[in-house]
């Protein structure tokens, strides 16, 4: 009989456990039932928050830079580097986590710090940059990022346009001639689980503005401002897939920096070395905090399951809550899902006790799939 080898490739449980902690807890639970079990852990992310942490867990070096936060204050942001490949996570510089509780700035939050973080990766010698976008506090179409990299955005009087998406309504001229020349010689990969266009009913302001504190009036202002911005930067570019990612920073990267768009989980599985780890496994355990309809649209567990199914390797999942029927799981390539909510129905208690509950779930997986 083939010796069992388990690969734990799960994302974070948002609000309770990092992807690294998920892997540790699952491993502990499995080995309680099958002592000495061969377990390989590869924490994963889909380009959103947690992407740098996943790269560091896979052997990248963590680097830090002081950059401009979304409200204009300095923040410390991390990126990951291995050889000449960098993993940059825009949320580290321009994410919602940098906003004080209850404070939003939908019209004026800036991605300037994300540009500074890309500049730091260039300074470190990176020639391939995986730019993970998601979790942003911003809706400025990447204008702040481009300004940090040397672009100039001027109003009709020749004065710089103020930070944020709202002021882009006054844009008269976009001068990209001052962009850092090193950007021409790098491979910039826009890694996102979002393929929305920049504007319109599926655009960044309409779909994601409310979670950044935008009122209905703000959303209308932002959509009009970004439509104008796109008309200045390049006609017919606002509909590019991925342009609407992270408040439109995807647009700036695609149109002005020559980035190429790839689904975040595919990029990260390549970067993290998933294929060779998968080749060593007989069972894969994936998961995230909530397995729901969104999971099926490019989130980490769906990407892991698709790759494992293509290799003929069985996949089970762990999650905090399960909102997918068995047929949807099966279609995604997941044999069975183990939800913490089944062990502890109170969501607050389940999140607080996620670690021990996850170990219990892993014990059940070991009994169902590995024991004997």
C-alpha cells in the first residue's frame, strides 16, 4: 500500500488564523490520529492580503519599507524577495487594515504607497514582480501608484491633481514620460481574483466602493471621475479584465506599466512551488474561512482543488463556515468539506476557538481518509 503523504495547502481563516497557523493546526490534528504521518505544508494566497506571508512561508525573504499609507500617513509595508523575484501585496501599503476603525476616505484614499513599494522591489533588484492586489482602501485607478513611480497628473492650470479617485474629475493631462525606466525591463504580473472592468455596473466603484465607506453619491462621483481618467489615459481601456481590481489599481498597472493579468491563485501556486509539492502528495487538504459562492470564482481553495484534480489527487477542505452544497464542492474537485460551524455553531465562539476546533476537524479527516 502506498505511504500516505498529505499536502496542506490552505488560505487564511480571515479574522482568526493565518494560513501558516491553519497548516500547523491541521498537521497537529492529523498526527494525533496517525502519529508520524508525512505532512508537507504550503500556505497559499490568491493575491489578496496574506500573499506576502504565504511567500515568506515558502522561503522568500521578508523585506520592509516605509511608505505612504492610504490616508497619507507613513506606514511600514512588507514585500517578499527570492533571487530576482519579488512578491508585492498592495494591501500592505494601501489596504483597509491601515484605516482607523470607522474611518474611511473613499474619495481621497491614495495608492501612492503601493507605487513606493514597487519602487522598493525595483531597488532590491527584482526583474519579475508578482503584484498581488486586493483588500484596498482606495478607488483611485492606480493614479497614486503611478505618481510615486514618476507619472504626473495635472489639472487645466498645470497643477498636480490632488490624491484620490474623486479629484481625477479635474484631470487634464497625464504625463507618463517620467515613469521609472526600469519598469520597461521587468515582468510585472497583476495577480488578482477579480476580473472586473474599471467602471460601469461591474466596475470598481459600484461593486467594491461600499466596503470602503462610499455612499451612493460617492460611487457616482468615483465612477464618473474614473471614466474621465480612463478617457485621458487611453480610449477603450476601462473594460480590460482586471482593470477594476483593488479600486482600479489594476487599470493603472495594465495600461501604464505593461502588466499582464493572471488569476492570483494560479500565479501564487507557480511562485510557491505547488506543482512539485503536489507530485509528492497522496491527499491534499485546502480551505479558507468561508467556503461559499465566491470561493468558486478564483479563490485559493478552488485553484488548489483544480490543480490537484488535474493530477488525479483527492482533495478535502476545511473551513469556518460552509455555504456550498455537495454538488458544488464536487464540481470544484473537493471530495468533502469539514466546517468548524458543525463543531461549534456560535460564530463568535467558533472564531475565538478556531485553532482547537480545526485540530478536531483534522482528526476527523485522518479517521475518514488516512487511518488504517
